[in-house]
């Protein structure tokens, strides 16, 4: 059934005998919208309108949430409120997400591990925002506000810790291995990203990694297995930013042989699933591993190019395409293939410019840190073009670098720097 037909059937309430089924259909469609990166469409189906931070929870009578509430359909309420909370988190309204998810959790306090996991993500997201606010207050010299935001951030991180723990335990008790894996991975990421505050002590962190590796062994081929293997492989004690694919780690937590084994498993699982998005991430991650090993440029470029082809196939993973084009540029640079490297950096730049505004406003789960991705990519492209101009200027052949080409290259450098200034303003 097409979306328009689905909407038509949903609008025609008289044609549907079971009104509770209407609400559940709306919730299912909302989940599809959310998965496609359209959380505002999901909110329209689930609540009927956007609610800002100052408003109480109040949805329109024909929304999925209100229909489920009116007919006392508790499982339908939990589903609608859970998806609604996630949608609000995706658009950056963590306060509203937490409100809705708490209502869902109270309906079944010891039942829904998915809601508990979502609560953990919402508290973690708000904690990260408060960390940024504390940093801004510090730079502005407002130290009382810095302390206030830091304390609130620590409180939210501790809440996230508790909810991830509960989610993983509940999923384990119910033999729900995929959900257990998500909870364990969230705990691990929380521990590795907040090692300064020590939200999770070393003993718990190491035990959680051990548990996750055991669960991974019994997981069926799935997106959770692919991403889980990559996340575990790239665990570091000194993470430099939000994206592990933009720099070479000083030291993995796991031995190199285990890291390679995990990344090969992720490639194998994505091949079995024949999912271009998964093929892109798994091959790109394996390519990055080889990029960071001495004298392995050939293997690195092979897997990176496979990742580019998969990401570019019907634009299956446009939000990762820029990563692999940038990675290919770095590898080509290592091989002293400067012009090919610049072409690859330029493709990465163009793709990032095309998708960046969408990521900043809608796709919270694939957002990147400005310092990790946007600034270094712009600077790499500009510097590479300048380096090429310098080589041309030093050439003994008068016409090796024609004036027209030099002017074009300089123009591209200026464009790149101007785009960086604009990106900084938007950020």
C-alpha cells in the first residue's frame, strides 16, 4: 500500500471497524517515518502537533496516542509514546522526549526494555548538550553557570547509566539478544565517551565489553550485529572525537587481531544480508583499519572503494559517502597520488555540503561533531590544493602550471575557505 493510500485509509475512520487498530496503524507508519529520518511526520501521526518544552503533554483527539489512551489500550499507548519520545529526541527536544518516555515507562514499569533504552539515549543526549553549555559558560567566564551545567550533565549521565543497565538486564532475562546487545553497546559507548567523569568504573566497563562480545557470538546476522562488531572493534581508551573514522587511534582497547576479526565478521554479515548501507559501513571500517597499519595502502584502498560503491548505490548511505571519499583521499595522499586525492577530497566536500543541513536539523543519530569532520575536511581540501599549486610554481617547466589552471585552483581554495566560514556560523 502506498503512503497516500495508507493515509486515506487512516483518515476514513468509518471504514475501520476497530478504532484501536487505527491507532496502531498510525504508530507503525510513524515508526517508518522516523526510520526514514522524518521525525516531524512521525510526531504528526502520533500526537497531531509539535509540543514545545513549555507545554504539557497534550495531543489531538484523533492522534495515535490519544486514541490508545481513550480506549485504555496500554500496549498501544506504550508503543505510541515510545516512538513519540524517540522522534522528539531525533529533532533535539530531549526534555519533551524524556517526558513522553517516562509516561510510557510508568505504564509498564518492569516490562519494556526498548523504552528504557530510549530513556537512556535521551538522558545521554541531554547530558552532552549540558556539557557543551558548561564549556560555553567557561569560555565566557561565567563560572557559576559552568558548575551548574556540569552538575546537571553528570546527573543526566548517571540516569542514562541506570536506564541502559536496566534495559540490558531486562532484555537478557527475556532472552531478547538483539535488544540486550543494544543496551550493552550503549553502556560501553557511555563509558568510553565519559571516561573523564567516570560514569562507569573500569571493572563494570570491562565486564560489559566481555558480555557484549559473548552476545555478539550468538547474534543472527542483522544491522545490530554489523554495527555492534564495528563499535566493539573501534573501542579506544583515548577517543579523540565522535567519529573514529577521521583519525588513526593510538591504541585499541582490544588486541589488533581481535579488532581485525570483528571487522571481518561485520563485512561477512553485511554481505549475507545484501544491505548496501551495512556493506558501506563494514567495508569502510575495515578499510580504515588497514589505512592505520603501516604499508597497507592497497588493502585500505580496496575496502574503502568497495564502501564508496555501496554507499553510492541508489544513494543507500549518502550520510557515510563523504567519510569514505575522504578516507580514499587520505590513502591516495599516502601513495603520493596528489591529484587523485584532491578529486576524492572534493567529492567528499561536495557530498557533505549537500547533506550537512539535513543532518544538523533531523538526523540526530548520525550527527557528527563539527570539530571532527567539517573543519578538518575543509582544511585538508584547501591545503591539498595549495600544496599542488606550490609544486606547480616550483616546476622548471614554464607551462607545467598554466595561469588559467592556477587561477581556477585558487578560486577553489577561496570557495572552500568561504564554505568553512559559513559552516562555522551554522554550527
